[in-house]
């Protein structure tokens, strides 16, 4: 009768291991294939119902919309452009007409008002995709034939080429950096050779499964993926899978020390960790899914993709990892040893025992000092400028398209290369052009023609008018001009005018991001509170946890404002950064507090709130801190992608996670819990039981345990 259960104890882990090896072998390659279904075209991620998005749709009726404009700029080191240089530049542009990459009529070389530069617009085919970078290089080489000049290529085509280059090889580089950092940290934490490799393999299996699911969905246009989401998915899965694995393996070691038998230890560790892991994963996944309420396509895309990644991380942690731990037993921790113990929670020594003693001895002093520290950081939060990243700062390094845009802006109106696009009724073309030209902030305006001259091109009774703005297209002044344009044109009767283009897109994105924060932040907080209410069976404790991680979020953004604008010289942050930071920091911050407080509650049932805090913090301090360091390090790996948005997000999440792990979870929350006492569990059965049996005799312990488990 005992053979069958004993066989099952070994057979189930072996079958799970074989299944995951099959997943890894079959689906693992998909971790490097997401780029095949990713798009980096910014028009695909505009606000769904914004006026600028409707302009993009309206532009599709015009033939010129089939092209990506590349703006060739010739400058001279000093002096003026000569007539011979202008003639040579025009010849170069003329020779491009009719060539394979060119989609329309190439403009002649036009001089700047200051005489120090020339520019010409080359409409390139929009379907060049991976060849776009080579085409831009060929265009730059051809334009370099004009002697005595320096050549730059700006415009949407050049920017898109640089974006493709920035994301080239992102799968391999980012994955290698993240896994390398995690492996080093795990080796230092465990001082074991085998277990870190097991955890890494489990994370890679989870990532392969997640990427395969996302690949299939993106290939069928169910979800949309770009390079940024691709990078965030990799980091999120690796970080989450490692965090959950750290929690489970630490509990397995405790149980193995007490029970000795590996199967019983694995089952006990899984049973006592699964609630915290699933609740923690649920806060992150549901927080990400709340992004589906956003009107920004980038946010809506990240929501389901990130939730899929979290689900795969949990599945790997709760199936692959226990199976391997059962098969390896004590060998998983070699060359370290698992010492026998009679109390799993009594294993904590060293610094965490001392920290727990400090919290127990002076809780009020601890939480007031940490609260002051966090409040000081939060006071800087209003200084964070999230009105968008200037064009010249999109790339961390000085990308060619950025240098070209800078050269273009030095000699031509600030909006050159990125005009405001007006779509209006063709019957009122002259009136619309007059209104546009008279709008303050507009340098020039003209309707688009069929061949670069003659009558305006009319499609379905509509015309397109391109308005060059005086100011840089990414600046506040240009956005004010777009506001004035819309206000003036919307007052013209029977014109039905729409104003779009790059500046309008930035303006609409900024406004939409602000609306999204006002909607999504309360939803995420409500979801997290509901999960905590159910998990902790308390009202006070969930409110306390959410308030502390919210303060951590504000303090992190305050410090980020100081670093970005004061030390790194960023002109602003991406409009989506505060919302992304909120979802990740609040959800992940609650994660670590869930790990802590579920253990504190477990210990409180047997020993009371005071000892519950001490024993829970001592038992989990090391593993949760290790998890925080791992997650911070994996998000920091995003800086290998030379984009300001990902660099800013990497800093905010990495710094915020460390602040939460080292200050909020280690000091503030335990000290507040210790100072408030049993009332933190109100109105649960645990609170009622503690009021009735505060002495904690053996009989009382049994009574409390019985009541609290109801």
C-alpha cells in the first residue's frame, strides 16, 4: 500500500520536469522571435480617439501617405551655400526620382533664409522595413557628393531607421545582460552552484512560454508588440519568476531543515507559499490589465502582454521548481548545508535578527524617521516634468537622426520636417490656408499638390495642408500653436478641419496620458485593496500597505525628478512613465509586503502580533531583500537599449523597488504594525482572538490558531 504513494511522489515531479523540458525545447526559440511580429511605427500607438489619430487615418487617402519623408540637409562649416553647391544638391535629388526606394516626387534643394544650409525632401517607400537603415545610408552617401558640405538625413524615415537599429538584437543582448546579473546575485545570495542555475532555467522556460503565446496573439493581431514592450516583457518575466522562486526555495529550505524528507518539505513549502505567490502575481497581473482602460495603444498593448508574462512566471514557479527541488533535495544547496532545526521560523540570524530587534524595541522612532525620509522625497514629486521627451533626447546616445534634426532646426523654422497636418473640406481650401497662415506660431502653410506644383490634390472632397511651425515640434510653444490652430479652424463653418502631425500627436498623447492616470490609478488601487482584503482578512492592514507603497511611489518620482532634470539633464519624461511607474511600483511593492505580512500573520496566529512581526521579519528579511535586489537589477538591464523612455523607466522601477525593499518593507511597515498592535488585523478573527487571549499560553495559542483559521 505504501509503494504506490511513494512512486507517485517521484513520478509526478519527473513528469512535470519532462513537460517543462519539452516546453523549453519547443517554445524557447520564441524568446528571440518576437521581433518578427513587432512594430516600431509610432502611428500604431497613438491615442485611439484623438484628433491627430483621425488625421493619420484621413491621410491614408492621399498618395503621399504611402511614403516616409527623409529630409536631406546640407550645411557648410562657415559662410554661405554657393549657387554651385545648390545646383549640385538639386542634381543629386533629381537623380533619385524613379529609383526603387523612392515613393514620390523628390523636391529640389531649397536654401535656408540665412543662406547657411540646403534641404530637400525625399519620400521613401513605407514598406522598406529592415532595409530602411541601408537606404538612409545610401541616401547620405549620395548626398555627400556635394563638395564642401556636411550632410545630415532627418525626418520620420531617419528616426524610424534609428529606432530599428536601437532595437536590433534586443532579444539576445537584453536577455544575456539580465540573466547574467541575476545569476551573479543568486550565486552571492545562496553560495550554491546548482540552485541559481535551476532558478535561471525556470525563468527562461517561463519566458519562452510567454513569448510563444504573445507571438501567436500578435501574429493574429490580437495584441500589439513593439520593441519597448518586448524588452519590458523579458525583464518582467525574468524578474518575477526569480522573485517567486526565491520565496519558494527559501521556504523549502526551512521546511527541509525541520522535516528532513524532501517530498514532504516541498509540499509544505508549496502549500504555505502558494497563497502569497498567487496573490502577489494577481496584484501585478490585474494592475497591468487595468491598462486596457487606457486610450493610449502602448498602454493597452502592455497590459495583456505583461499579464501573460506574469502568469507564465507563476506557472513555472509552482510546477517546474517544486519538481526539481523534490528530485534534488539537499543537493540543490550544495556546497552549502541544510542544518536540522525544530522551528522553521527560527533560522534567521545576523542582520535581520538585529533589525527585527530594533523594530521591536523602538517602533515609533523607526517609523517616524522612515516616514520623514519618504515624505522628503515625495515633496519633490510636483517637480517631475512628464510633458514628453524632446526629440533630441529620444535616444540616450547622439543618434544620426537627432543630430540631423538639430542641424535642420539651426537653419530652418523649428517645425521643418515635422509639419502640422490639416485635413479640411476642399471647397474652402483658400479660406483654410489663410486661417492657418494667420495663426500665431505658423511659419508657412501650403496645400499638398499631386506633383509638387499646380492645383491642390483633392481626395474624396478633402485637401491636405502642411503647416510649418516656427518652433521646435516637440516644444511647449509648438503645442500651443496646435491648440490655436484647432481653435481657429473649428470656428470656421462647414470646414470640418482636423489638425494632426507630430506636434499634435505629442499634445494628444500628453492629454490622454493625464486622463489615463486619473482613471487607472484608482482602479489599480481598488483591485489591490480587494486582493489584500481577501488575503489578510483585515481592513486596517491592506489600507496601511497600500498607503505605504503609494508614498514610496511618490518619493521615487520625486527623486527621479531630481536625477533626471538635475543630474542627467533630461528635458522631460515620457508621458507614460508616471503611469508605468505606478503600476509596477505599487503592484510590486505590495508584492513584497504580501510576502512579509502573510508570514507575519502566520506567526501571529501562534505567537501574537509582537512576536509575529519579529519572527516574520527575521524569517523573510533575507529572501525578500534578495528578491528586491534581483528585480531592481533586472529592470536596470533595460538601460542597454539606448532609448530615454526605457532608461527612465529602468531607473524609476529599480530605485523604487530598492527603496520599497530596504526601507518600506524592512522598517516602515513592520514598525507601524508593531506600534499599532493587534488592531492591524481588525476586524478579522485573528484580531478578536488576540483580544481574548493576549497571554499566549499553549492553550491560548491553540484557541487563537483555531479561531484565526476559520
